């Protein structure tokens, strides 16, 4: 199933990366009776092609294949796993331009952002290629006479990975590289809105030399594909990136088999700008925090709090910077691309109107054209506006003044989410107080970019469980075994 529609819409040098079948047990698999679903370009709604829609029975068969492969993959020398991961990394880097263009077509993000995501995605593979060699047996000082004690880290088994549409490559490699390095086998389900990126990564994984059944990508309807995994005791770990609502559902569905869960869920990031901050830098960094991926980012700035003494100056600079952002098709490399679907646009409309009804001021933007929503700034937004408590996931920036440090910390923490917070100040004592007081898994000070392969990514409260990236991310797919040995 080579989708000529997507091929015709971009300059893809390696046409073998354009896959329309799922990848199961080392084979490219069609849906039962040829079932498929259409994938469209969010920029204009044009059909890119049809991708296999697998059944629940086929999803269960993928677990069969992964379980069979685990019996040997889990015993493979770490150096061998490392070598295969390293080849996968090199292939992804070599295919960077093609992978970026595939992503732009199905996801809509600007081409430069897509290229950046491929680099980001590849670095997780590179990182875990090295980490694969590092889990060592640890000895424990014995508290019992004539006993030797050791702690072993062992792979859990089959890992189910469920990835979102906003970062279709990076979220897959961040999960899969960690699980594969640990010695687990993988069944992965990409979003039905962006399956081509995951299937292209599967093509490159096959070329890298992963044995059949070790890395499987199953496309189709999420409830159909995922429910058999939550009910299957052989699936020992489940990693999901997406909304808190769906995360709660997976949490409940997985209870019967007591799985290890890694959940990277919703975010509602506050940005706090204190007087005395470098104002130009604070504006520039907040623009990045708000409008990257057209605002469709769990790390995106959702609430911007500015100390009253600098409020008018900040708003004026921020509005001017927002108005300078260019909208357009991803291939033209604008600042803002289309949103993913009509539901996303409707949410922007709802949140903006609700804020205006409650007294906010529309400083710029507020218009929609198809799936494009103009970058928008709302000022004087009250705390009871929906946008101040619900994840907007789009290019709408609400700004509100504050008077005291204690006040703004309390307002920032008044959320069910706790993924990331951003602070701008030059006061070292305030930096210490704020970073300690903010109830978030990650805090960025005077900058936006904080993520990467070496850091443990994750949140607190209803933003999720566990961590991805760093050595911690691999250990999420491993069990700790204690051995007490007596030489009788």
C-alpha cells in the first residue's frame, strides 16, 4: 500500500518510508478485509492516503508476537541491543528531511519545527543506545551472616506505547528507545491523525535490524487497538502521552492486570514574570513557550502572570511580537501552522468568547479560517475564565496582572495540572523561593527550552505518573529483583 497521494504532495526522496500497512512481527500487515482509514493534511483537508485499520484480534496477535520475541530479546546482550539502537539512530538522522516532510503533511507544523523534532526524536535513540549498556548488578552490604545480596534490574516484558499527534516522532522514540534498551519488546499505537511518521520509523527500525516481533506499530481506532492491551496480563507496562481524561480511562482499564503505568498527561503551564526581569527576554521566551507547535504542546504557556509594575510594558511588547507571527502552510515554514482538527478550533473560539464575556480584552487575533486560528492575546483575564483552568492547546495567550509573590504562587498552583512552570526574574532568592514553592514536575527559569534525552520529563498531580527520558525513563520498563544468596 504505497500512498501516491502523500508522495505527490512533498519531495520525499525515499518512497519506502511512505507506509500504509501496520508493522507486526516483522511483516507489513493490512487490516482484516482490507479495512483502512483516511489521513488528511490539516492545512487544506486534502487526502494524503489510506492506512490499515487493524482489528482487536490483530492487536492481540501483535502482543503474541511481542511476547514470543521477548523470550529472546530480553536475554540479548546489552551491547547487541545498543548496536541495533545505534543503527536506528543513524538511519533516522540520515532520513531527517524526509521524516520532517512526512510530519508536516500529516501534522501541519512548520517545516523547521518538524526538522527540530526529528533531531529531538533521534537523540532519545542515541541516548538509550548508550544507556542500554549501563544497568549493572548492585551489591548490598549484608545484614545477615554468610549471605550475599544483590539487586538486579530486569526488563518487564511487553510494553504498550500510545503516542499523540502533536509530536508523532519524538513521543514514540522517547518511549520505544527506553523500553527497547531495557530489553522489553514493544507494541505501539500512534494517533490515527498522524500514523505515517510512526510507520516511517518502523521502516527504519526494520532496516536497523530489530528482530521480528521486537518493535511493532499497530494502526487503527484507539479503543479497538488499546483495550486488548489493557486487559492482557502479558503487557506488563503501558506508557501513554495524551489528555488527562484518557489517561484516567487507561488507568482504570489497566487496574485488573496491575500494570506499570507511565502517564504523561495534560498541562496548564503558568508563566510568571516579576518586575526586574529582563523584559525583552521574558517576552521572547514567553512567545516561544506559547506559540511553538501552534500552541499544541503540553508544555505550552497557558496562563501568563505579569507583575503589575511592568504589566502594560510587557503586554505592549508581547502583543507586538504576536502580531509579527506569520501563519501559513507548514511547508512554507511559517511561525504558526494549522490546528489539528475542527475540535481544536472550536475550543479556541469557546475559550476566547468565555474570557471576553467575563471581562477580558481582546488585544489581537481572535479569528479563524478553516483549521487556522490567528495567534491571539487576551489581557486582564480573570481567574474564573475557562482558559485559566482548562488546557487550551492552541495559539491563545491569556495575560493577567499580579501584585505579590505569594499571590501569584498561589494562583499558579491552583490547578489540577503540574507539568511545567516558567519563571522570569533576576532575583536569586526569589528564584529559589519560587522553584521550591511551585507544585510542578519541571520549572524553567528565564528560559523556555528545558527538555531533552538526559532529563527526566514528567509532572505531578493530574499531569501524570512516572518519568520519561534520562536513566529513569529506562528504569520505568524494568523490575528490581533482590537476590539473597548463601553458599551452602
